[in-house]
C-alpha cells in the first residue's frame, strides 16, 4: 500500500526526502531513548545559508548502490534524519550521478548558482526540468527495488563514499569506512588533492585534520606559529601529509595544497613526539628520510591512533605477510601541452624525452616544463623503472626509488611542482599549473614504482 501510494505521488511530482546534511543554522533533533519522542539536543551554527538542505530520495538507487541525492529548498534549515514531503522542480544531469532538486510547497527555489554551490555540482552538469526529474526519480525507485535484496556499491571511486547515503544505512551494505563517509567535511581543496594522488580502488583508513589557526592578538601575529590548515591521511597504500599552499586567511582565493607522501610498503618505523609550543608530531621513517606531520596537542589521541595504524605496515624482518606489487601502466607523452608554448617547445620536450629513454630505458610517465617567463631553459621529468630522472640544460639528474625518503607535489593555480627527497638530496621540478593532470599521473606512477622497490 505504501509503495502504491508513493508511485501515485511520484506521478504528481511528489517525493519523500530524508535530510542527511542540513545546510544552515538550526537545532539538532534526536529520539529520546525512553519516550522515543524527538528532542532538540543542541544548537547548530552555520555559515552562509543557501536555502537548501542536502538529502536522499527515500528508497532509491542511482545505479551504483547509493541513494539518489536531493537538494530540497526549505524556509529554515532542518536537521539530519528529518523526512520531508517535497515537490520535484528539476535535476542536475552530467557525467556524475544526477542530483534532484525539490522544494516544500510555497518555498521559492534558490538560484541555480546557489544550488550548484550547495550541492557541489560540476560545471559540466546541466539543469533539466521537473518532467525529466520525475523520470530520474522513477528510474531510481525501480533500480532500488531490483537491487533491494543485495544492495552494494559497484561503481565509482572506491575511496569516495559521497554524501548520498548515510553511514547508519550504508555501512552494512557497502565497503566504505567511516573515514570515507566523513570526507565531505573537508574543504574542497583537500578533496581535489586526494582526487589527484589516490588510485580509484584505494581505501582510506583514517585521517586527522589540522584546522586553520587564527591570529587573535598581537602576540599571536608575532609568534612563528603555523596557521595553515592541514590533513594527515592514511590509506591502504600510502601515508599523506597535505597542507594549504597559501594561508587561506590572507587571501580570498583557494590556492590549492602542498602534498608529501610515502607508500606504506616503505615505512620502516613510526614515532609520536611532543614538541614545544603546543604541538605533537608524527614521524614516519623511510630508508631515505621520511615524513613528519605537526598537529596541535589537543589532537594527540588521534595522532596516537594514526601511529598505531601506520605501525601495522612496518615489516619485521622478512616475515610471511604478503607484499602488494603494483602494475604500472605507461602514460603516453602528450606533445599538445608543450605545443601551447610554441612549436620549438614541443621539439625541445621530445628531444629531452628521447635523451632520457636512450640512457635510462622506457618511461612510465613524463612532464615537460617549457621555456617561458621566469624559466629560460626547457626541462623534462620522467618516471622510469628505477627512479625519477630530470633532463634539461645539458644535464641529467636522477634519484633512485630504492633510497627515496618521500615524494612531494604542489597542486595550485599558481604553480605545479613535483619533488622527491632522498637523504640530503632533493630533486624539484616546476611545471605550468595547467599541466596538473600530467603531474599527478607521474606522481602516482612514481609512488607505485617506489612501493615495488621497497
């Protein structure tokens, strides 16, 4: 009877939405353990209120095991778990899963720009009308009924659980961890950074965020304290330390992130150190150095949890535990990128690449740095089977994976940079920021080669 009524309502454009993430200030409501009545338990402060809460269409499936996402316009922000009977007004369709847009009767729908900002809608997605939205919802309901007996996630990035299905509903039927479900709390620049360095099938195990620190007084401004936000994250393949490229408090623009990483196969030891000045440091050692992350002392319990998790990857002697070996698929060099800087830039890049191949063998991935203002000489960085090779200005520099300390990457609108550290040696390679996709591909190939050499 309920299903039949909902089919009739859907024909009229009426849907039921469970709110998962309220978008503005309000009160959080929970069921009382004794009376089972809803009780307001805390006040919730919010930032910019865009007029919508984010939720999921009840009893729906987007084709990959997740509920259909819905942006529902409400006069005031509700609370997580609130069920709303709303009317479909449209949807966003594009390369990613569709996002429905609904509203309570009598509530105006925010402008499209506000909807895109509230839902994180990609620019390539287009807005369609209510008839198409009803068709999308009907298909989602049908897919839910088809998959209901064996619901599971079958597509998309393994590490990105998204926000369409709450953990309490999805954890029993999907492989995602609590760390992956909570990624939606991170700033967009951190999500973009993870999108560049993680493999599609990679799993996130645990992460600790260092929030930005404001300068509240004259002494705080004069004291040499790190104020940028940062993220320490562990996956089943690597340990990552990600920090703001520039202080977000000083600029109105998101300038991206700086990243340091080591594969878990190369971790030789891990320690937690108390530092003067209200800081705690996690240090993961490798044969050629390692990775150090500094966080506030109030996060010491989380840092110790991270330390114990990282320590599980440290191999004791030869041991009997299996060690993962990664396949590395070569990424063909794209001459179109240096060609943007002129025909001579393409020729120089190809010549440097051939000189690397002649000496060091096949190349897995390569990045070019053409001549341009501020860079008088062209250069190429290549990932080979044995190490990172930089060629330019008549010289070739090389760092072997066997003795590497850490890999580094800058993802910013200002500059692109890939680097590697091995003991006292450092290899740094700058390239134009629009080449970032090639830079991240080279970094992933280098990390896999390094893990195989560990």
